[in-house]
């Protein structure tokens, strides 16, 4: 029995592909727009000041895309960029290196 689904679980509730040019956005659209995971955005969409959903539902909420974009544009210091992986600074040299001490072998 194959339990694999053809669509990823995060996008299963939205018919068709996610497109940021849609006029109405779901949580999946906001995930794509912010380049964040779905569970990390629940506190944002439930926060005071976030646009009210179009319907009075707790599941499958939808918002006007213009309202969501305006909300994120109005946040101080909020610039939408993709997540960047941290790159180590090659010029950094530690002042001392601590290594793990080995156990003395018991004979």
C-alpha cells in the first residue's frame, strides 16, 4: 500500500500551484512570500495588527494579498529576503582551542 501523496503536505489544502500574484492568500502563500516554514508564521498571523481573515474560520484562513504585503512592508526593519545560510568568517582565529579530554584507558 502506497501512502505517498502527489502534493506536499504543506500545500495540500490549496488547489493548484501557489502563486504570489493571487489576490487572496492562504498561509501557504505567506510562507512562500516570507520564505519561512508554516509553523513559524502562526504567531505572526495570530498577532494583533495582522490583517483580519476574510472569513471567520480558524482553519483555511484567507487574507487579501494587498493587506498582507502592506502589513509586512509597514513593519520596522522588516525586509523580505530569502533565508541565508550562515557562512563562517575565514579571517576569524580562535584565541584558544579546547579539545575534549580522553578517558584514561583502564587495563
